[in-house]
C-alpha cells in the first residue's frame, strides 16, 4: 500500500471514530417519569394505569419526543418528576426515603 493510500485510509478511520464519539456526545439521554411519592409504578397495575392516564392527559409521552414545559408542569402537578432513565430507580428511591421521613403526601389529583 502506498503512502497516499495509507493516509487516506487513516483519515477515513479518524473521521469515522470522531463521528461515533460526537454522535454519542450530542445524543440526548433517555428520560423517564418517576413518582415523587417514591412508589414504584411497575409494581402496581393501578399505578401503571394511572401513570398512562396522566401521561396521556398531560401530553407527556416520552416516546413521541421530549416533553415540553407545559407537559412537565402538568406531570409535576400530578406527582411526577422527569429524570434520566438510567437514574430513575435511584431517584425513585430518594423520593421514597423523603416520603418515609415526612409521611404520606396527600394526592394532587
């Protein structure tokens, strides 16, 4: 392989590598709704259904894209916080600990 061809291949490799790295940096993390009372939604079919209803009412379906400010405020009034999906369980546990210290919070519904 001649030097010119080797430099072209190296340049293509560098460009491909940088593209992958920049793609990772600019992509937004997946988000999830977490109940601020610390209850685990997936453990309770009634809470799961309520969550689906609240998401539909607030137009806060994360599969359809990022929730706008109005959706976030609506969900907050219904007792949810938007967190990174990879931190959802940690956030839920923190909310549960605060709720346990304060006692149950009256429903905002």
